[in-house]
C-alpha cells in the first residue's frame, strides 16, 4: 500500500506543478485561457492574480515532494499536512470559483490522503 500512496502523492504533486505552469506562465496563452475560459483581455487583466495562485500551487507541490523524500515520521506528517491543504483548497475553490475544482483538485488530494493514512 505504501507504493500506491507514494504514487498518488507524486501524481498530486505533479498536478500542482502543472497548475503552477498554467497559472504563472501560460495564463494568457491558449492552455491557460482554456482552463479559465477567459478571453485575452480578461486573461491579461487577471494574470497577476493567476500567477499568485500558481505560486501557491507550487508550494503545495514542493511540500508534497518534501513529504515523499523526507524520512518518517516527518515525511508522513508532511504528506498528511499538504494533502489536507490540497483538499481544503479544492473544496474552497469548488465552492467559490468552479465546481470542476472538486474533481480536478479535491478528489485526487482526498484519494492520496486516504492512501497515505491507510499505509501509515
């Protein structure tokens, strides 16, 4: 079960690294505009906000990678903390911004968190 948990944590980390790229560097280009649904003017106007969000997603990814490489009990605790942050952020985003975030962020985070807790 530990391998499954580690793979899921790694996938959630990769997802948040990709979100960082989308929000910080591709927001005004086709991939970022497709994600947001914004036209070019709105994407340009919101780019600084998206970049800030992207940075926070990068922190989540970095924390999850830290949890994977740190020895236990620290690694386990770090994974639980950052996956909990991912789930809360996903729930908040789904409630306030777009319901898709529930399935794109909160659900993968919750599955990984459950796997980590079972494996721990």
